[in-house]
C-alpha cells in the first residue's frame, strides 16, 4: 500500500510527543516535573461547565449548523468588536473545533501546489506541517534573539517572492512569548497590502500580555481587515483545551468556503460545548485576567532563574506562557544538540521541556510556566543542578 505523498511530508507534533514521554515515565512511578504542556494548569471555570451541563440536560445534543450555533457566532463578533476593535458581522465568523483546525481549514481554502507561506521562526509546530498537508510551501523566516524574536517589516520584505501568498502572524508567540508592537504591525500590514499577501493572525494568547498591549492586525484599517483571517480559541483563554472550540473571522467569501469544509468533514463543532463557550464570552475576560496575574509572577520567577544561570541568555517573553532560553553554552561533549540536552534533563533532572528544534530553532529549549509555583521552584532547582554538572 502506498501512502499519499502529502502525508509522507508531515511530522507528528513534537510537543505532544514530549508530553506523552513524560506521562509514560510518570506512569512508571518516576517523579517528572512537566514543563512541556501548552495549556493552562487552571481548571475550566465552573460557570462554563455548568452552562454545558445545562445544555446537555436540555437536549442540545444534535447536529447544529456547520458554522456553529448562531448565538455563538454573534457573541464572537460582538467580542471582536468590543475587545479587539474589529467590525465583523456574525456571518463573517465560523466556529471551529479549536484554533488548530481553524488554521488547517484556512490553508486548505487558500493554497495551491507551490504557493508559499511565510512562517516566522521560531514557530508553533503545526504551521509548517499543516501548510505541507495542504500542498503549500512553508518559507521559514529566521527571527533574531537580539530583537526578542519580534518580526519586523524589514525581515518580512526579505522573505517575499513572486510565489508568496500568505503570512502567518502569531502574537503573542508560542514558543518565544514575543509580542509585536502596534508600530511594527502597522509597517507589516503595509508590506502585506503592497505585495498582495493574505495574513493569518493567530491570536490564541491575546489574553496573556504582560508588558505590551495586544493589537489585532485586522483592527488597523478596513483594507487590512479585508486581507486578514483572525484566528482565536477558547482553549487557552478559558482553559478549555479539551473542549475543542476556536474560530476564524474574515470576509464572508472566505468564511463561506471554510463552512463548506466543515460541512463535508466535521459537520459541526460539538453542540453542548458551544453553550459552554457562550458562557465564557459573557465573562468578558475576567477569568483570563485572573490567570494572567498568576502567569506574570511565574514568568518573572522563571526568567530570573534562567538569567542567573551562567552562559544562558533569554529574551523577556512579553506574552503567552513560555520562556525560550538559549542553551548553546551547554551543547558540548556528549550533548550534541538541544534534543540531547532535553533527553539529559529528562533523565538527570527528571524535568520535561521541549527542544527548540521542534519550533525550527536549534540551541534553545521551551518551558511552559503554566504549572504551579511549587513545580517551577523545584523544577528550576533541578535544572540548575543538572546544568552545573555539565560545566
Ligand atoms: C500558537 C498556537 N496556535 C494554535 C494552537 C491550537 O489551539 P487549539 O487548542 O485551540 O486548537 C496552539 C496550541 O498550542 C498554539 O500554541
């Protein structure tokens, strides 16, 4: 049996591989501290769970429209207007099973073989693989640690070719925590308009910005809005990763095409889960604001710990819940690369982190600080001890 060329080009998600490996060791009774997971350690709020339970009891358990229940499309459009300052009609919003599927659907409606998509690196693991799954060509645009891994319009110009069709923006960024300031976003938007490039703006971490405001690129002007897909989810903001609910907002002609995909693949996002999401929208950001204050304390702690380790540099992550330290000073002897260092930390420190190479950047590791302060303190102590043994 011959598999499709498409699937043979694609790698499994490295972050999920590490999480699974740590879980396996834990099952054997080994005390592993996990810094791998990309999800808040808080439980989904009760008011969200209760709304979904109520929906279940009321029999909201059948197929819904492929684009999601109308109330939720309306609620998301309203939120985008109030919080993000972008005008979308409910018909310009589609509810998806998570942001991940939203992104896949966008690539699927836009890309033809050979179309190039600019992906600033370090990048979230799924962009490149999804682009390949849709027969497109990811073009990796290297960002520099010196500039805090923030994309600039000047960087972008250098990566554009006659085949460039789309730019992927992710602010705040997974894995670096970089947040693109408004002034730079304005310049990036201009470059995209001048070069006829569509923008996918992945704003999954918008609620977690510590030192810089979050700006949705689509809010900058009507012209920009019309070339942008604004992607977001309830996953991180309301600690609803397992619920699988996200959305895309874009001009209606694009949304209609995404709805065709949903109607022929998933049928609809899970009915009762969408009622939980409606309750999350009514909270108007209070729950994520509470998480953000906790994350801020943890970020400050982890960042200071890393900066106190000899040879390590680390840009200040201004958003999301990750730190991305440069560990090249510890790549020597038997440790040939970041993957070896991650294996060493798992074995010697019993700490699970993700290698930078999973995000297209060798010589770094990514730690998620979406875990308790106790875990962070113990984990950092173990990392420091294990690294000091390498000196
Ligand atoms: C940048 C980014 N985009 C999208 C996603 C996917 O989100 P969801 O769980 O809603 O599919 C993640 C999850 O880790 C992410 O980090």
